[in-house]
């Protein structure tokens, strides 16, 4: 018996709920402009490309960065240049970035290639690591064994707080977009992973099913008819160890 050809279909991006976050640090109220090549008159969806910053020296040393303002190293700058050439082909309508140096430096090559202005939003910052910032994982295990086992940095942010903050920022950004367009959001490993998990409606006990992002890798979320879905994850890199504060 001859089988007909399987139509695997094509990925469709997505649109959704109203923003529910607290007041933005200047990111709200901006309307993105031009539509990308995938825009259709009947397509009421938007996409967010969640792009993690490039490598830093603290990444290499295994130090918890949190909101410490560490710049990219030379490798990180090269990663950002390479990834920017790939992401520019998506013809983004807007670029949003954490205000920390490593994210802003990652966004800069894409802004140069697309002619877009980077919109800074402090709600896209990494998880505040409190007393862990600047310490290696070995040092954290030795000095804070209980907190490490629960992944709760003393005087830092909880996972739920980071998820709420980042999710609200992502919703605000999505609400600025014209249907059929996409924005690139440059942020940090834990902030992007937790924000995406909250956006997708995953219960907290399942947040770990979304793995960490490698330096300068990205995920793609789509929103359509008030529903979000994960389209791609950890794209732009070959499998390799992830240098990250995130667990």
C-alpha cells in the first residue's frame, strides 16, 4: 500500500495575554515598526527571541555573576558578532536589553546591523545573587551548603521573584509589537529561563524541564490567540557545557 506524503506543517509564531507586570523602567509604551519576512495579513502572532549574553571572564571562572556588572571578554564579543549576523536575518522590529554591561555589549552588534535602537529595561537583569555574587560554585557549596541545595542565595532573589519580574517584562515587550513581527530580548540565563517558564504557564516544580542557555544562544517564544509556546530552545550553539549562574 502506498502512503501519501506526510505534511509536517510549519511552525507558526503566537499572540496572547495582557501585561500584568509592575511599572517598567522605560520599556513600555514603545511600538515596534517594520514587519519581518514571515508577517502575513492574517497572522496575528508575535515572537520573542530570548538571547543570552556572550561569555564573560566570570563565566569562565565559574563565578556567580548575578547583577554584578561584568563585561564580555574577547570570546564573548566574538560570540555576539557571530550571533548578531544570524539574528539580523530575522529582521527584528525591536531590540530590548538588560541594562547590565554584558547584555548591552551583546545587543550592540545587532543594533549596528539592523539600525535599531536598543531599549534598556532593568527588569531584564539577571537574578540578584546576594552573598553569592563573585563566589565560585565550590565556594558557595562550602560556605552555604543548605542554601546551595535549595538554590536560594542569601539576601538574593527567589526563583519566583525572578520569574515574575522577567515574565512581566516579556509580556510588556510582546504587547508593543505589531502582529507578525518579532523582538530580540537580550538578557541572562536564569532571568530568561525562569521568565519563559512563567510565561508558558509551567508550575514551579516543572521549571527545571527547561534547560539553561549557553552563552550567546537563544530561545524563541511565540504568542498567538493569548497563548504562548516554546518554538526553539538553546539555538545557535552546538551542545557544550553551559557557563552560567543558573543551575
